[in-house]
């Protein structure tokens, strides 16, 4: 099949914008299942959640604000104490363009900077605490997420050994889209582990530095709860079939 004729989509887009694929693979990823796993959410000591009024004081779109905060967090992880906010803006806009037509704000207000700095420091503190709890395993930034057929390769947020860490900055609890995303990343790592001898993610961690909340879940448990008694091999076989069927459908529409 001429997969090269299909527009490539990254794994994050597959999970968030084509949820039907994950619905077939993980039909029990329901609101009740999400609520069940969310009950395991924890907070870190000595880390303060970002006050909602601080977020509301910023005039930036929240997605842009948190992308700037993420970029600032990366600076802190690299030992950059004095913030380069211009650099953060450039990085944030470039990343957001992958998902929508982002525009560069003219400048950042004091409120923007205060909110972004708080989120960034929380993110770094949470990652460092996790690193200590995992016997100081190396923190990897932007771990590779392997592609498959018309699914392009991509990058996660962070990882430590076989633990995948994704950062979310919502005011709400973690949602089904967040779980779909880490399940998709796990599935692609599992396929790559079989085909290329790559590392398979064993644990997924959702991290919310805005609310000082995180969830750590075994992918074996998450797959068992959502894949309706299918083994990992059966889920992988179904994934291969679903991806191929989707490609056939899209290509046939191109020919119409």
C-alpha cells in the first residue's frame, strides 16, 4: 500500500484528533475507567499549586502560556537561572504551530512571566522529586516515539528508564485524551521493542505542575483495564489491522 501518499500524522495527533482508533483498541477507556485511575492521583510535598487567579491574570491563551512555561522549565533543567523569555516565546510558538496557527505575542506581561515561572519551577521540582524516588535514574528530555506506516515518529516530554512522563497543565483532572496519548505512545514503543529491540515503556506518569498532581500507572494494568481481555500481542495485531484499514479508507477517498 502506498502509505507515502498519506499525510503523515504524529502519535500525539493520532491519540487526540483521531480518537476512533484508540476506541477500537481500548474500548473500555470510559469515563468510569478514567475516574478509577484518577483516584490514584497524588501530590508532592512542599510544592504549591499555581493559584487560579494567577493564571486568569494572564491575557495569553492558556495553551501558549503553558508552552512558554514548559520552555522555561527546560531552561531551568539546563541550568539557566536567568530566564530568556524571548527564547521561551520562540520555542513555544514553534511547538504550538504543530497543532494550530500560533501567533507570537508582542511581549509578556509581568503576570504572564509570574504564572509561567511558577508552573516551570513546579515542573522541575516534580521531575527532580520523581528522579530521587526512582534512585536518581537519568532524566531524558524529548524521548523518541517511534512511528509506524503513516504514523510519523514523534517525541514524548520526558522519560526515566522505562517510565514515560507526560506533562499536562489543565485545571481539571486528567482526561481520557491524556490516557489515550500515553497508551498510543506505549503501543508504539511495544511495537518498536519487537521490531527494533527498542525500549518498551512499562510505566506511564501524567504530571500536572499547575495543580501539583500526578498519576503513576503500570501500562500492563492500564491495558488490562481498557483492552477487554486482549493480550498485548492481540492489541498489537489489532492496531496493525486498524492502521491499515484507516489508510485504505483515506486513500480511497483521495481517489474519489
